[in-house]
C-alpha cells in the first residue's frame, strides 16, 4: 500500500503494510518538485499534464520498488470544487444539490463522494459532499494506467486527517497553509464537514506584510470563517483551537495563531509509526490516514469514537467502475499470494523429506515416499495452473456479468429474453452498448421495465426502437437498447 499526498512544492510518500488490525509504516519519503507545481497542472490541464503525472508516478514507483502495489492519492482541499454539508435524504437530492450549488447541468463534469452522514434526532440527515472535476480524475487515472500504477483512491486531505483522529464525536477546526493557498476546514458531529478557501493567509501573502498587517489579516480571516461555521453549525464551540498544517512552522509564531494553535496530534495506536519521530507525526497525518480506509467505524470496536447517528465511509471520489476493478485486483492479489505461499510450503516439505531420506537411509528411497514426492510435484503443477487461471481472470472483462445482474434484477416476470448482447467496454458511448431482444403478451410491461432500468445508475438512457408481433404466438417482440452512464 502506497499513500501519495501531492502538495505545492513537494509530495509525501508512505509505503505501508496492513497486518491484521494494524498498519505498519515501512517507508516515508518526500519528493521535491523543483520548479514543477503539479497542483497548478491540475488546475490548468494541458496536453503535457498526463506526462507530468507519469513522471511523478515513476518517482513514486522508485521509492516503493513494489510492482503492482496499490496507490492511494491525497489532494489538498483547495483543489476540490466543493467540500460542504447540506440536508439530503436521497442520492438524487444529493446530486441535484451539488449541481445546483456549482451551477452545472450534468454530473458528467464531476466526480463526488459522500463520506459523512449525520442525523441526530429530530434533525433530518445531513451529508458531506466532496466534489472534484472529472478532468482531474481522468488525468490521474490515465497517467496511472500508462505507468502500470494501480490507482485505488483519491480523497481530500481533510477526510484523511479526520480518520486518523478516530474521534468523529468531537468538533474539529483545522487550517492548511501553503505557499500560495490556504484553506480552513470545520467539522461537527451534528453537521458534517465544510471548507473555506482564503488565499490571504498564504505564506507568500503574509510574507509580504508587516507583522501588524499580517496579524490583522489573520484575525479578520478567522473571524469571518468562524461566523460562517457558527451559521452552519449552530452549536460550534468558538473557543476551539486549530490544528495547523504548514510547511513553514514560523507561521505559527503569529500571536493569534500561537494562541489558537491546538496541541500536537499523533498517529493512532492502530498505526505502527515507530518509523516516524513523534514530533513529526502531525505532518504525516493526512497522508497516512488515507491508508486507514479499511476501518469499519460502525463496529463495536469504535463505538467510543463515533455517535450512533453518524455514518462514516471512504472519501474516495474515483468512478464506481474504477473502484470495482480495484477491489477485484485486491482479491486476485490476495489469492495469488496465498497460492504462491502454498507452492513454496509444499516445495520445502518435499525437499526436507528428500534430505531426511538421503541423510538417514543407507539403501534407497522407499517406493511409497517416491510416490508421495511425485504426488506433491503433480499438486504443485496444478497449483501453478490455478495461478495462471487467476492471472487470466484478472484480465477478463467482468462488465457483462454486472450488466446482466442489473437487468435481471429489474425484469418483470411477464417478460422473457430472446437474446442479450453487450458491446465492447471501449465503445461505451454507443447508444446500443447493451441490446436485449425480449417478448411479452402485454406491451405495457415493456414500458414498466424501461422505467425501472432508467433509475439504475449504470445506464444513462434506455429505449425501445422497435416492436413487432410474433405471428405464431401473437406475443409482442421488442428490441431494447441501453447506453452506459457517463460514457466512461
């Protein structure tokens, strides 16, 4: 597992391994960007952007030296179009509210996740939405594919940071200060999470001011932010201190920031962080936290960390099909490792038996043991064949099975299938990506079926371009076509 936190000027890289319920950190490195600002490349995408990130991923691979390892990316909150919380009871309401707030007409321009939902009685559910331009995710996905990097997740730094706290039942204020950017975040268990970008607090801007001017600017920015937070979270504690993330620690010496600076935070017990000195652990919270997405905060083990009316999940904004491929890849890798371990174990056992016979036998190897050895070799050959099957299965397109399950789940009993066709996954923009020939005695059943499939997130349009009558039975025969959601 490799975590990559891309920041202005440098990238933090953490290589870790999950062992049962603990994450063991193996390596922590910083890649200096020199004159290259990768985040500016994401804000102003051009034909060279993909190559720039291919170069970055190659640098990451040189640190991990583990081909095929899984990559988790963390981005600063200011890169996201929106991180905010609002009332919503359905996925459709959430989507519509995001599009309305961003003045967009279609969700194809964005990717989003809803990592936090809170609904204390009698309050209606409030969701936290993290929204990123789909142009950015497309660049990172393509760059990862071109460098044989297995991209598992992209999420904002604030979500990753909150996960390391393991205290979703406590309020939190944080301030991220970069050279040219700055972002406030506020979290409440009663409302969720939101961010406010304020570049007046950037290192560059404060550095161009006198001490007095800088102090006044910081005070004004904090006051404005806390008024917004108080409006969003009715009961927010305004005396709460800020966790401050800044490469230049001198910024914390400003009087107001020194007064409001929260005590140092450390990685949780579930992380074996002996590799990182205590005084540096706060700087690594956001990058390590993304590797803890496997934690189930709804389990009894974490009941003291979260209120019963809260639901917490991953902030991963990668498209659903990419996430599904990642899960499949992870399962296949686990099976491959188990199979490889079995081969090694059986080889060792066989070798030990032969050595024992050679050492303690003065005559010859008993025929029975020779048979056992031959059987073991045959078993090893079979296991290797199974591993080859696993590798081939990993390369297969599993999309038709998912589509078939989706259309069968909604199919009325009165409709029968005559044929079922799925086009290539590389030509999903086609209007007839899926084509189904079906029959029914009552043609109204076709319309009911269309209505059901139209609400499925997998398909963007469902149509019946042709209906005929079967001469022998009098049943209606319809050809239905479906196109893929988003064309991705």
